[in-house]
């Protein structure tokens, strides 16, 4: 068995083993770096690897552990996505070009360091996080450990591929239209999109005009909740500041009897929905599991209304704003350059109208929670796409492919509320399927408690990719 295929401890288990002296941080980090080296030629999950810096930080963590210091993640290796600032490293966000190293950590990195974590590297993402696949001119193709001819999803595809393959126990991604939940669904992981502002994105006060939040990817609910609690909190300039709440305890308690709303109809889009029958069947099976656990499951249809016009200007204006950092825009995908031009057209009054629509949409969509506690939907309408499947598509055809494959996640970014992807089984071809648990504002604890109950029943955490990745 190669180093990369040895069983990988989860985040909480690894933290405990380090705290109890059963393992050193240097050993844990060396094992992770070996996994990265072995899997990089096939998975291509990482854009940057901090091998020497991580080794030095691991040795410092071991000195602190030996001195009796205890922190939530002291000495534990984790990764961040390449849209997150890390001092001494460039932030290329999937783009090609010579980006300069940055002088300061982002707030989420500061909190990871404060908890003692060792950041081993930055994971791959498509250009400016636009697509539900992780491929690009700047780094190549990132592959899914469940099937190397499939994408792990996007835009947090590198993080998902690394965690699913057991390269490391957990990672931080970001979600602007499903970019944590979609890769989690397509790689058999738990992915949490928290309430807007739960995790600071500083120095970005509102990434993509409030659509994008940071969130954890892990194999278990407990690990995802631990990472969420570790990095939760605000920087002084953050405009969104939900009341602090510890989410990890919810992973260890029963949710109580809930009323679950099962929904298959997505928000209206120009392109019609084609829900894969195996995904529909898996979602129904998950609803039946919830009913056996004592919950009441009813069919509901949230009143999304015209939520799309409140999303698109914010997304495209965000792409245009981020693209100003790109050293050479000629190196960008032509479809990215098209979206930059669209962002210029949809700025100004159109963008302001899109932001103004958020509060009415929250009231309209939130009315579903007058009758149910949680909404259950598929996370995606299709199983993982084949790698390079979209290479020859123009901007319009690519938009259509993304909308039809992933129509369920993005409305929750508009309203800013939490959602959790949970594994929901596999297609006949062995491809992972995920479902979303969606809640109203600041309902992470309830969603995590329900997800943990499902995990205890279905034990998805015991199932690992069959692919021998090396």
C-alpha cells in the first residue's frame, strides 16, 4: 500500500492523537506531504505546496505540545483554497500568470494559525471560481478520486479531491453558488456553507457582493463542525456579523423531531431542469431515512420567484472586480474575459437593484420555514461531469451546462443562509450523489445536528474511494 492510500485519520481524531502524544506533528505533516507528492500527478489537487514552511511549523507545534500547550488544531495539517490570502504566497484564484506573494494573512488563516493548524498548501480552483469543475490554463485538470475521468466539481474542487482521497483530513473552501456543496456532493463529503458572515473573508468585506462565504469540507459532520468553529468569527471591518454560536456541540446531540420539506423544483432558469433519475431516487431514499428516524417529511416548493436577476449581476461584477488583480488578462480563458465584460454592463444601477432585491427575496423564500424546519433537495441535478467535457463550449453553452447540472445550490447564496451537503449514495456507475439540508438564517446548529443523525444511521464516513490514486 502506498503512503497515499493508507487510512487517514479524521480532523478531530488527529487532533486528539497529537494532544495525547500518540503522534507528532512532524510525522502527520510528513505523511500529508508524501500523500500530496504521490497524488499530485493524478489528482492535481494543489496549486501551492508549502513543504519546508509546513515542516518548520510542525516542529514548532511539537515543541509547544511537549511544553503542555493545547489548542484545537495544534500541529494538525489542513489546506486552504487558492482564493484565500496566505502571507508569503500568491493568491492566483485559478488564474495563470505571475502573481506576487502577499504580505499578510487573511482573517481565516490568522484564525487557523491561532488554533495551531499547519497549512500545508493551497488547493486548485477554476478561474475566479466561476465553474462547477476545476480545470484551467493556470494549473491543468483536477480529477475526482472516485473516478479519475470525472471532475470533483468546483470551484472548491482541489480541496474536495484532496480530502476525499485522504490526502489530508479537512480543508477550507468557499461557496459563491454552491462551490463547497457541489464538490462535496461529487466526492462523498460533508460540506458546510455557513451563514453569511459566520466566517470572516477579510480582507474581502463582501466577496462577490455578498454571494461568497468560506466553509469547511470534511469526511464527517464532526470534523466539518470542528473546522467551522475553529475559523468562525469576525474581523473589525466585516459588514455581516451573526451572533456567535458554537456549532460543534450540535454534532453530538439529537435534533429532535423535525418537519422536513422535500423539494425537487429549483428556482426558475432559462434552461429547463433535467434531474438525473438516480439522484431523484437517492434523494427520496434519504427522505425515507429521515422519516424512519422519526421526522415528518412533506413535499414543499419554496417560492423562489425571480431570484436569478438578484444573483447574476453580483456574480459577474465580482468576477470583473477580482480580475483587476490578474497580471496578464490575455492569459485568461476567453469565457472569463466575456464574463468580465458582462460584469461591466451589469454594474452600477443593475448591481444596486440586485442587492436591493435580497431582503424581499428572503421574505418570499423564507416563508417556507413557516411550515417546515429544514428543506431537503438534491445538491446537483447530474452526477460528476467528465473532465474536459466543457472545453469546447462557448460562454452561452457553458452557462447552460452549469445551470442544468447544478440548479439547486445558488439561491441560498443570494439569501445568505446556511446549507449542508450530506452524502446520499452512489449511481450505478459508482459516482457520488449528495443532498442539501437547507435552513433559514443562522440555523447551522440544527442542520449539523440533523446531518450527524443521518451520518450515524447511514455511516457514509466508512466508505472510501476505490480508485488507487498514486
